[in-house]
């Protein structure tokens, strides 16, 4: 439609998306991934004093001390003694792949609980300019609807102070925790890597895209950072050879179709509801690691500084990034950078309002016939929308979303999807309790219940796992 | 109220003031008089056995679970550690795979006839439910098996309550609401996603009065869904005065005039958004300048569209 949204709308969208990255990544690390590394049951055996000392050494958390950790431990004990283990029931507690001492486990369990509250609080940022979270509503074609809130000083202040509290948590608790946990699992810096990386990029800082994107757009093949190149929407295809759909083998999303077939009548070949997205015919990992690698390869100041800091702290080099641990670290690295950047966007917004620039919406006419593409990077990775409009109505709409890129199946050439590739060679101590598989799958932050098939080459036992 | 309660709460790091504030909030949401505040407080003072919950995920986006994670009165960690025993919840439980399935069987046995089943998401029914599976079961089988043993079923969100986006045209998997797919009657916490306050309110009602709250003919609790958004909207006086926003970003929008002309479905939508608001009472869509899309009403995707025009 040839529409340029006002600067303020762009900034407010960036602020909402920035808050989304902060919250999503925090929840991922503490609530969807940490228990793959942290044995909560072992935390019951920890000495609160030793825990307090450890916590003081590794982090600047605004909470801590012997009484605090004693309190958390008591709370966990009461919970376990109640005999109703609820969400902690029947997990892999005591598994030999857990390597952290009880003190570190207690510290992490305490921060798990703190992070639960912090993430909930932080989403007041979304309510302020989005109306509510989840499913904020104010982002519309042409701009954003929250002009009244943007012009309310108390709303702006509320946003700023909530942001500050969240960013504090990220730098003083989340980052130190990632480093602390990683220090016990350095062997995971050589497990779970993939080869190709794709990012559409996110956070336009002017009306020019992709040039002004704070997290840049790009593609990297075969781990060759020096060869990073621009990503173009025309080079994306989706393949259905091994998926439960009918139609031609692959299509560009503009022409995409989604016609499911009954899995019972589809034969043995298809094994997934995901299509297999490809860039120039190649599978690509998307998400925090892909974004950080693209940014790093392009010499991005903040991402480079943060990445080098983390690598230095762990005493590893850039090759360690191509791994399960690298993926989990990259998520934190970009959270720190994006979170910090939000302050400058906020100040730019205030500057505009001061100058009397209060525009938030550009009016438009719905065209009779049009095509359009929207390319973004959301917390889980590259997100593309392709739309055809006929008679002022949507004629076709296709999305290629992050979890499809990462979890998609093989294509007609037999090339594996990124998660499939990452799982090859994963050491598994006990095939009946495949904790190690969870680590790698969860490190991608999958957004669906997914089916994983694992074959143990030694015993030739085939196990089927549901990873959630 | 006994003092021991506050000692126990303090051990959990909850101050007396915070706690009473929260109880007042929930009591007000439920529409009970202030005299109930101490009784609500007792409910949350964690008796010996916490009520067991089995939470099922059908065809959905997990937005309702995410909404629950934003619960601040009580805090989500209190809900999962001290108030409820959430025995099965695919997103946040620590167990995975076979261990998760075992846990479901275990909980079904242990709490047979005594647990609350919460369902998020619609059920695909085409080709005997083959388009939605969890582990070995279709969602259809799973839903039947679990709700049959439940004391009561609460459907959270528009998908489980009314079919939601899954059941919107063209509905390729013939997805249906839980009631329609399974032939049961559930209490419906409608919304996309709903305010977690209304879920908590329903649970409190159950713990406090020993029964689920009174509902409207669709099964939505009256304490939350008995009035239209329009009737509770702070912009109502602008509606009466004929002061309407006709373009986003306009002077009228900055003044907070009525969004009826922008397509607001507040007049047809039953919910308490304007009163309780979302995320610690921070805001709700109309306050942030966006017309209500009617997300707590049956079939709202088809019924309420187009969202930005009055029909
Ligand atoms: S904004 Fe919507 S709900 Fe509020 S008064 Fe206007 S029409 Fe009614």
C-alpha cells in the first residue's frame, strides 16, 4: 500500500517488541529450560549459608542472604512434604546428567520463583501501550492506537520504571545465572550445533528497512561468518514432501497452499504437520543464535561486546557458539542488548512529543488488488507474512514462522531440519530418560508440542518421545 | 482470623497487608460483600490438601496459559505452589514425554472424581479427531477420558468455550468447543485470552462456597460476564453525547472519545474488562484506544468481523 507509519508508531512498536523479547526470553530460560540443567530436588539438600555466599559471588541480585535462601528452601520443603508435587512430579530428578551442586540448584530455584513474578510485572509494559498481555491489540495497519497513553506523562513514567526494573533483573540476575549454569555444563558447547542461520532482523530505527534494523537481517551458510549476506524474501520456499499436506513439492509463500491430508491414509513418508522452510534450498536455524551470529558477523557493536564478554567469562572461543549452550547464551546476550537499547527508543519518543510531533497513524485506502510481505524477527526467530489481496479482501495469507524453520522435517532431497540436525550425536546416558534430548530441543524454544524420534545406535532401541 | 495464618503466610514471604489487599480484590471481583474478605483469606491460607487440577491443551496457542502466568493477585508462584496442585500442565510441568504421560495416569487415579479439569483449546473432530493428537491419544479421546473422571470442567478461553479461531470458517478440522465435542457442560472463562482474575475468581468461589459460580445460559460465571462492556465503559458518556472517534491517531482519539464508529463491539460483549482490567489492573483494549473485538462471545471471529466497522 506504499504506507509509511509515523515515527512514533514505529518507536512504540519497537518498545512493545523489546518488552516482548525481555519477557519471553526470561520465561524461556527460567521456566521452560532451566529445569533441564537445574535439579530442584537437590536444592533441598543445600546449605543456605553456602548458597548465600555463592549468590553473592556470582550476581548482584537485589535479594539474597542466608535468611532469604532458608525461606525459599523451607517453601520448597513444605511443597515437597505435602506429597502433592504438582508441576514437579515425575521429572528426571537425580539424573546423572545434572551436574550442579545443591547450592547452585537452590540459587537457581529461588531465581526461578523471582523470575515468575518479574515476568508478570514486566508485562504491564504491554498493557500500557497494548491494552493487555497476552494478545495486545493496539498495533494496526497504519500505526498504533494508543495515542492517548503516549500523551499521558504518568503512563510514560509507568513504562519507564517498569522497563528499568525488568532490565535490572536481566543484567543483575538473568545474565549472571546463565554464566553460572553454563560454567557447569561447558561440554554442551560442543553438542547440539547446526550449520546455517537465517534472520529477517528487527527493530527499525528509521523508516529505512532493512538498513536501519537494530538486529540486522542476514544469512550465514556452513558457519562461515565472513560470508554473511543479505536475506531476501524471494528465496524462501516451503517443502511438503515429508509433511501431511497435498500439493506440489515446494512453493514460494505467495503461492503457498495448506491442504492437510489424513495421516492415517498418507503412507509412511510424511511424519510432520510442519512444512519444511528452506532458504536457497537450504534448511536454516532461526532465533537468538542466528540473530546474534548475523549481528556478530556484521560487526554489531553491542552484540559483539556482549558476546565477547560471555565467551571470555566462560573461557571459550566463537566456535562454542555453534551449540546448545551457545543458543542458550545467545538468547541472554541479545536480551541484554535489546533491553538496553529500549531506553534510547524511549528517549527518542519523548523528544518527538516535546517537539510537538504526536502523529501515531497514517490513513490509507484498502487497495482492490495488492500483494505484500512483512518480515520480522520475533523472540523465537524469523517470522514472515505473505498476503494477497483481491477485491479488498484477503485472498491468500501464508506465514512462515520460527518453529517451522527450526522444527520442520526433511525435504525431498532428504536434507534434515535444524532440530533434527542438532540432535545427531547427542550423548544419552539413559535412553529411557533422555534428559539430554530435552536440553537441545528446548534450547530452540519450540512453540509447539513436537514429536521426536530417537534411535539408540548401540541397543538399536527405538524410543518415541514427546517433547513439550 | 487466627494469627497462625499470618505467621504461616509470612514464612512464605507474604506480608499481611499484601495478602489482605489481594483478598479484597478477589472478593470484589466475585461481587461478594466486604464481609467475605476474611473468608476468602482463609481459602488462600492453604489447607492440608490443595485441590488438584489437570490442565489439558487441545488445539490452541497457549495464550490462556500465558495469561495465567501473568496472575499477580495471587502471584502465579503462590497459585502453583501453595493454592492449587497443578498435577498436569504440558507447558510448565517439569516432566516430558513418557514421564508426562505417566504423570497424567497417576493423577487421574489418585484424584479420580475429585480433581478440576481445566481445558484450553478446541477439539478437532473431523476424521475421528485425527488432526489433533497428544501422545498416543487423539484430543477427542483424551478429552473424553479426563473430563469423565473430573469433579468439574472449566473451559478457559474462547477456543475451549466456543471453538475460537479453530472453529472459525473454513474450519478445516471441524474443530468444536469442549461441550459440543464431548457432550458435557463446563464453566466457561471466555476471552481471548481471558483475564486470569476471572479464572482465579471461579476457583475461589469453588473453594469458598463448595460449588462453582452461577452462570449465564452459555455457562459464563455471572460475577464476571453479567454486564456488557458498553454498560461498564468509562467512555460511555462520550457515546451518549455523540462524541465519537472516526480516525485512529486523531484529536478525538487523544481525548479518549467513544470507539463505536471504529467498530467497537462493547455493546454486544459480556465481560468485566473495564472494571478489573488486565495485568495488575493496568489497562484494557478500549483504554489503549482499540475497539473491543468481542472476544468473550461465541464464534466471535465470524460473528464480530469486520472488527473495525459496525455492521
Ligand atoms: S468505546 Fe465501545 S464500549 Fe465504550 S462506550 Fe464506546 S461503544 Fe461502548
